[in-house]
C-alpha cells in the first residue's frame, strides 16, 4: 500500500508540474529542462522568459497540495528548501555557460486541488539569493 501511495503522489506531482508548465508557456516562457536532479536538490522546471532587455532564466518550484492546510504550497518552500534550490540552480548553471550569463530568478507555482483540474497560482520572484 505504501508503494501505491508513493506512485500516486508521483503521479499527482507530475500532473501538477505539467499544468504549471502549460500555464507558464501560455505566459510566454519556454521550457529549458524539467526534473533536473543534483545531489541534495532537484529543479522542477527551468524556463526561459524572453524580455525586452534580454532573457531571464527562471527556476520554478512546483508545489501541489490537495488543500490549503498547513499554509499551502507557497509556505512549504522554507529556508532549507530555498537553499537546496539555489544550490541546484548553481550546479545547473555551471553546466550551462551561456545561460550562466543571464539574469535568474526563483518562482514558485502552487497547485491546489485535483491535479487534473487544479487551481494554479504563480508567485514570480518568490525569493532572492540574499533571502537564503
């Protein structure tokens, strides 16, 4: 039963990430990578946002919750999670010299409810390096 719960959780997470990606792509961002794992951390989505002044690399943490209990998805990105995301982003950029020259930001997408029809909320610039 525990294995089924883990599989179900992964399935819900994948659905939430797909919904988040679709929302971000509708807003004009382009996917560079997904589910990039490093020792100590994983990047759910790495997107590129075109802009008048140049492109921005956007590291997106997707948090799915079936309900708003415990503060919801935004609140779950605590200081420890932010440190892991920053470290994973640094490792990602170390392997992408062209992207390492661009400005970066960290966004959080909160997905709530049934993953197939979840409510999506996007918090741009959710935290900064000096917050970590």
